[in-house]
């Protein structure tokens, strides 16, 4: 139940400012690759200035890739971290609206990143602005961290957790799109790059060479067997870990025995799995295939990893979030796990902070799709939820 004091703060959550900020963020582009989040960070900074919020930009990579941290001061207690990312995936094909137009139609804002996750960022800022305008005394600060490079290799979140090693957080809410459902756990993700090297030769004398593509097919078959093994041991909330080969590149022509073949695989991680052990297990299994005896050499590395996390369903953060969401007018969905991955795993693992994912928009129906959009009503409910959650956790 919302108290009169809470209602006073909620009345300051400004719907018009929320729409304005979301559309300005959508219009700011920010595709990654190549990693041009600068305009989005500038638009977010401008919104903070307009709403009276202090912020700091921290350079992650040249040229102009900055994490942005906006902070609403509170007492000396641990703070509430709101986490998001400023990059979006490439536009792709099939759009019927301007992907960076921020068009408003039928109660929705359209554009790349509207759901994933510029709407979530805007809802966080507007919630912080309402808390600031109210003058309420909080036991700790509220911080929004908008990091770069989430859609690729996670350079922004790595920088953030390094910079935040001495900061005390009570809880973390990742404002990724969840259809306003409280997500208490998420699988992690990693990419593995396997290079199979053989020896080139004329295909007319194929026995003079060592075919790297043949070796790669053996590796792929082993990965398929690994995936089948994992399906037999699902996590009760998140389902099983998984493997999927997504790319393969090899050879230079039909008449040449290929000297090299490179494959990229996606490996979804469960809570408690150690990425280095996943790589080592794959190496051992590849070694058991006997490919070296055929004259092939194989290397395996993990260029990207994003850890999984799970927060107990009875944790104070989860209980408070569920009640705040219900009081703010949320859809009443039960808490759940997420098969997607997000930067919250780093906060949970590296900073030891209880973490959930909760935000406007849909990762399944909108994110990474043509004509991406987000409901204005959902944005407003999210901003109200973040406001209530901050009031209750930092009372």
C-alpha cells in the first residue's frame, strides 16, 4: 500500500519529461558495433542537467566511449544501484519507421533501443529526478550507471566494477526490458573462438595437405554432444546451460585443401559456473578427439564472458521490488528467471550485490527487432516502481 508520503513523491514522477527524455535518447543513435555511444551519453547527460542531477562521465575507450554515472546523494548508508547500457545493436533490415526518429504512435515510442534499453534508462533518471524534487532524506545514495559496450564485449561494465570496488551498494536493479516482470536470476553468456589449423595443398593431391575444415566438423560434432549432455541437468529456475555454434569460416577456394577453419560458439552459463573451467573442459574434449594425430592443431579461447546470477526469492530486494511493482500498477507477473544475459551478473559476482532485472519493454517481442518500440504506460510504471523501491530500501 502506498503511504501518503510516498504518494507525494510519486506525484512528482513527470510523464512528459519521461517521454521527452526517452525520445531524445532514441534519436541519439548509439549502434554497437562500431561503438558510437557518444551521442546517447551526451543526451543522457543533458537530461540529467535539465533535471538537476549530478553526473560524471568516465572514459572507457577512445574515441569518446564514456560510462555515465548519475548520483542522487543520500546518507552514509549503502546505496541503490540502477544499471543500464547506452549502446544498441545495429538497425538491421525491415523497418517501416525511422529507426532513430523516436516516433510516438498509439501510446508507444518507436526506434532502435526504445525497449533495449533507452526507455529503461529514461525511467531511472525520471525516478531519480522525482526523489530529488521531493527533498526526501534517503539513508544512502541512488546511482544510475549507464555503461558502454554491453551488446559486444562488456568493456563498460568491466570498467565500472573496477571503479566501484570500494563502493557499498545495498542492491542493484538492472533496467533491461522484462515486460515489468521481476527477474531474480539470469543465465550468463560467453563466446568461444576455436581455430583449427591444418596444411594447405592442391586439391588434386589432397593427401599432401591436412584439411582444417574436416577437423572443425569433428569439433562441431563434439560441441553438439556437449549441448545434449547439458540439457539433462537443467537449473530449476533458468533451465540448462547450452552450446550453439553460430559462425564458421574456413578455406580459400574449392581447389585448395583448407589450412585454417575458425568457428565461434555461444555457451550459456549457469550460476556458479566458472568460464575458465568451461574453456578447459572443451580443450580436454577436443584433445580426446585425436586431431593432433591427424596433423591438426587446435586452439580455444573465450573472448567474451558474462556471468550468470541468482538472487534468493525471499531476499529483501526481491520482496521490496515485488511490492513496489504491484503498488505502482505493474502487470502482476510472478518473479522468474531469464534465459538472456546482462551486465547484472558482474555486479552480483564481482561486487557481491543482490541483483534483479526489472524494466519496461520486452526482450522477446521488441529487443533487436525491426520497428522496436516501448509502451509509454510501461515506462511510467517503471519510473514509479524505481521511485517506490528507492524510498522503501533507503528509508
